C-alpha cells in the first residue's frame, strides 16, 4: 500500500468531521472520537448538566478503508449552498462524503480516474531504453581489396583464392 496520499480532505457528516485520504489503491478515513457541535450546544444550554449525564466524548470513533478495486462509481450532488455529497458506490455499500462544491469535483475526478485505471499514479514506468546494438564494424572494401591484392602479389594467395575472396567481399557490400 502506498504511504503518501494523493489527496486529503475533511468530510462533514452529521456534525462529525472525518479525515479522509485517497491513495492509489484505497480510500481511508478516520473519525476521531470527540465532542460534536450539538453536544457542546446542549452543554452550554443546560449549564453542563447534559455533558455530566452523557459524558464529554461520544462513541462514534473509528476508521474504514475501501479498496479502489471494489468501487464501481462516484457521484456528486449538491447538499445546500456550500456543500456537495460525494457518493462512492462499492460492491454492497455506498459511502457519502460531504465537502465543499469545489472539493467535490477534485474528489470525484481523482476517484473516477483511479477506478478507470487512468490516474498518473497507476501508470507503469516505461522500460528503460535498450542500449543501442554495437555498430557493425565499418568495412573499408577498397582497403581490403588492396590488402588481398598485396597478398596475391606477394605469392601468399593464388589468383583463384584472390578472385574468390574478392567476390565474397563485393557480395557483402
């Protein structure tokens, strides 16, 4: 699993803030155990009696992870003047994240490209270019013919051997 998230945001659902991180292979979110806005308001209005009765922290803390391979689609819809709901549809579940309209488009496009396998983080690195093949030695036909002729003139090659070597050299050229 990748260690660095591609994108991070905070989702606001039912007065709770979940920290959400998108990775190339998954989405993870964490809902810290804490005090909700509603609980603080009730505590102020009752002079702290409601907090004494129910406790300061709520029990709705937790984490969850969804693998990208289990996601089938991502949708967005407006949720008031300031926010949108980003719905991640998975095999057997739908998870909603409430974010600003601008952030909803970023989250949707990031997740859609991950689902489609087209996100840059999913690209396989291009293979290193192969080393060029060693160049064939350049054959200087004229020099080789002169060398063969000198071997013939020196009596090392017969006229037939010289003719055969000359024909072989010229056929490769």
